[in-house]
C-alpha cells in the first residue's frame, strides 16, 4: 500500500506532537487497509525518539470508526506481529508500551473495534453531542474480541461492562464518562481546541517524566495481559464463524449494514429482539 492509499493521515504539528486521522469513508470500517496502515504507524512510533503525544481522530463526520468490516473479515491478517499476537492486539499492546501518550478525540460513532480502539488509547475525550459508543457484537452472535471485554471490565467495572456488551445498545458521551470508559464529555464546539491544548501541554513537558509516569501506571495495573487479548480474539472469530452467527450477519446486511444510512447511524436502536408483548 502506497502513501496515497493509506487511510491513516499523519500530521506532525511538531517533533513531539503528532495527529493520526482515520480517513476511510463512508464509515471508517476496520478493514485490511486500516490494519496495514496501523501496523506501519506503530513501527514508526516505536522508532521515533522525539514523539511525546499522538492524537487519534477521524475525517469522516459521523464515524470515529464504525466496526470490523464484516464483508472482509476473512481478509483481516491474523498472523503474529512483533508481540506474537495478531495485528490488532499487537498494535494495542505495543501502543500501551510506547513512551508517548496516545489520545483519542472521538466525534461520531465508535462501535465494536472502534470503541476498543478508543479504549486502547491512554486518554479519551469525546464530543458531548456527536460521540456514540457501543459494542454491537451480540447482534452478530459474538462478543467483543478486540479488548472490549478486558478494557471495559477494567475501566467501567464488571456490571457496567456486562451491560454494555450484552445489550448491544449505543451509549452517549455523558454516559460513557459516567461509566468511566472515556475521560471527559466535552461540548462539540470546544472539543478540538481542548484536545489540542492538552496535547501541546504534554508535548512541552519532559519526555522522560511523561514516559516513566505512563510506564509506572501500566505496571500498577489497568492494561490487559497480552495472553488474555489473544485468547479472547480467537474466541471472537470462532463465534463469528459459526453458521448461526453468519445467519445473523446476513440479516444485518439485508437491513443495510455497512452502508451509510439508518442502520449504521442508529444501530443501537435498530438491533435486538422485538418488544415482548404485554
């Protein structure tokens, strides 16, 4: 994949402050091109000796990252990366070990692996009016396989993690803040300036102090074990590949999954069983 085909746009505001923008319209699906771009990015971040803060955001107005591309899930590379894990848990594990701080600036929908990506960042800020979070895997006969189980449990606690996972519903930014899986819900008009100010402050401080603070917090807990991530991902794909799950996925495609429209915009309200009669 050449640079013009890369759905990740890297902007270097300075040696210490980078911004990574997902630009994979219309939904910012997690597809093979995103996987390739993220592997190249983590390689570059590990080599760089100056970067201190990296902000992740989206150029697609309604989506931070929709979810796994279910039409092309069999094309997603699952071969071991540097950590011995498949590419997604490999990226998340290596990002947790970076000396720089990773920041998610979330505007639009972050569902499935999109929410898992946000939770894999060190810090998360979201648009009060436009951010939407969810783990939609239950509607596909599966459960979160990219760290959703592990990170939601750590950030929100068991009961709230279970609620989010088994309901398949959407959660607004205020609820995500209340539950603890984002840092702050911020008025949309203020989000960009707030994140930029935070990033520039971090970029201006001593790199060793920032890196050691992040490392010690990780050592004290709060980062999933790589072996747990690998085991959960294998369970996720084994569930997704079952005939019953494939029937559920086909039904969702018939309703408009992975097309820009009502289902993808409002999937938390549209999926699930019919109301029980009184």
